[in-house]
C-alpha cells in the first residue's frame, strides 16, 4: 500500500515564490494548504491547493499571524509548515510560539544576513568576495560621495526595491532630493556599494544544521518590473558552492537561503551582493532537477 504524502501548509500565497512552491510540490502530489490575508491571492486558485485560510496581516498583526498559522497547522493535521517569503524572518523571531514542524535557522543567524549591511559585514568577517562598500549613517552623507558609479541601498528591502544606481553627480544630487522628501529615510543607515562588472546571478541553497544539502545557480537575462531577477538560465559556478559551505557552516544555517552575486567570467570569481535568507522562486531549480521545497 502506497504511503500518503504529508500535508504541507504554506505561510502565504501572494508572492511568486509561493506560486512556484505550490507548483513544485503540487506536481509531486503533496496535499497543500495556503494561508494569506488576501482572499484573492494568486495561490488560492491553484488546482494543487486543497484548502485556503484567510489569516491576520503579517505586517499589521505579526504575533497574531504566527499564532494563527501554528493553530491551523495543528488543528488540520499539517505535517510541516513552509515559510515561502519574508515571513521566515518573523517565524524565526517568534519560534517559541510555533509547535508545528518548520525548518528555520536561529534568529541570531538571520540577523547576520537579513540586512544588507549585516550581510556585507558577515562576508568581510569570512573573507568572502564582495564589491567595495562603505556604510553611511544618514542620508546627507551621500552628498560627499564622488566615487561613481555606485549603488545606494537601504538596509532592508525586497523585490528589487530600495536600490538606486548613481552614475554621476547630477544623479546623486537628484536622488538625495528625492529621498529627503520620504519620511524616516534621513535617520537610516545606508550601504554604499561600488559597481561591479560581470553577469548578475543568483544561487539558491538549502542547508541542514550548517551542512550544504543542495544548491543551484542561475544567470539573470532580464529584469522584473521591480528590478529583480527575470528570464533566468541555469549556470554552474563551482567556486560558489565552496563559498556556500563556508557561509552555511559559520551561520549554522538550517533551511533555504539565496545569494545574489556578480560573476566575472574573465577571472572565474563571484562578488556577492546581498542575501535572501528564505525560499526564493524555486521553479528554475525544479526544472533542472533540484526541488528545494521538497528538500
């Protein structure tokens, strides 16, 4: 008699990561449930989703959201819950409120890679390659920067937002005026990252308590509306796997993580830009034979 596959609950159903995770698991026959505050989220309408649960907003009521997810998972006998987007950070913070099986790293490990500044400092501590960078403590410091071209990055952002390319003094001054009008930005730290030449790539990986289980790299051939990765093509950069082992071991990482990097094919070397400490759109890897959600 064939053993039934375990029921899996997804933390949200609105993102591309959620939509692709649903497909990667659904094609393998897993029974799926999806939680989301939006009753019309795209994940609700997949033929693979057996149950939809309208949950509290994870932005407005974070703890209530975590408790709702855990209660639904236990109440309806889900074997595991998969955080499919930025909620992984939230679940790590409130891990003590979750009784359901979930693969997560310690919150202290998240803190070393979640923000762009913390990730740059982690790379520096491990002597892993990255573009030259500096940290400015308030927006007004941008007016003194002259080492063009560079990127100005907010410490926290997602989906390609919070990143601006600055090619010359005119663009620098215009950007300062634009951002100075946005409430709260003048009191934030920013990462200044020098522009690197090469191909924009991303590596996705999954770890078990610091041990690398699987990884898959793609090269970006186009940009999404928000400026993120699109039209990906699989690539193989062996040195990236070696760097992943160093990073994952240092963090004791448990679960999925993705790193953006620039790859210089002339010297066969990556320069790491930022990290997404969560599951990221997994279909390219799935079509190449690596099913990250299932792993």
